[in-house]
C-alpha cells in the first residue's frame, strides 16, 4: 500500500492534484486506527467489544425509542436506513464513514489538534470504491450500491462494499458522506481485506497538525463545515481563540 506524509496544507493540495481520480473517497482520522466499523472493534486484549446479538438489540432499541425525536421517520423504510441514523447518534453499527470531500476528511483528521495531550500522526485513507466493489462482488458490479434498494446484493458480497443512501440526515448531506458496509462475517480491518490497489494512506505529521488546522480556518473551514449544528458555532469561536493563542505563542 502506498503511504505518503505531509506537513503543510500546500503539500496536501499537491497530493490531491496527483491523486488518481478513481480514489474518489476518503476518511480522516486523528490517529492511525484500523479501518473497522464500531460494531466490530476490539478491546486491548483482542476481544470483540460487542456480540452479534448486541448489535441487533442496539438497533432495535434505537428504533423503539427514537421516534419522538425524528421528524422524517416515515422515510425510514428499511433497517439499513435506521442503521444510518443510529450510526450518527453513537450506536455501534456495521457502517464505516467515508466522504467524497477530501477537505472534509482533512478537517476530521485535524479537528482535535488543540485538545490532544499527546498528539499522534493524523491519517487520511483514500479509497477506490469501484475497485472495492468489484472485489466484493467477484467482478459482477463496480457501482456504489444503495443501502436500502440493494440490501440482498450487499449482504451477499464476499468483502465489504461501498454503499450510498438517501440523504436522510443533515450530517450526511453536509459531509457529502457515504459508507463502507461490513457483512457480519467480514470483521477484519479493511486494510487487511482489500486488494493493494484499493487503498492509499496519507500521514499528517503530528507536529504540523495545528498549523494545517490554522490554514484551514483561514479558508473558512471549521467545525460548522462538518457538523451543521448550533454547537459547532461555539466550537468555531473557541477554535478561533485557540489559533490566536497559538500564533501569539509562536511570536514570543
């Protein structure tokens, strides 16, 4: 797998300019976590955090208890669409978030830069969705599958596949998001399953994360860009203050 490292926003832009167009999806992470959805993650002893029955119960409980808070509940026709909502409110699911917007991925990789006590290198994964879906469907389909309309084909895939959905949640729309769907039996990290032409990895030097976040902020990109919520207004105000203090410290 190809791995590169950057230290400046300009280097990120240069990387994107050279990136093959087929790597159209990306995922930003503040640390080098494995590419596993929350339902399949492990504890420090290598044991799965949740059983299969737990994952089903979580979703069933969410469906029962969330009705009073969802205005467009009538649009949720399939369990997989409920899964999307549950994912965005902290329920462990078999979905791993990706986005068509590489700048959004960069923001995700950097969003905690001023709050990290022991910074680690940030990571952005770039994904070729057609190559992954060709692998998962044994060459029969390279299209991005609809999570509700193609449910049977998705579950029958031999490896995780890229799926899309109706824009039923404001975060999906703001983040230009879609997902990689993991079947129950596919609980290995995506980087271990996918062919070598499916993924690329970009590392963001931990010492440069604040500087790059500062550059993004100067372009008008902040928390409101990825979280279209009132709380993001407060976060952007504090981010501006943190950047001012950071720049002041550099001048002393």
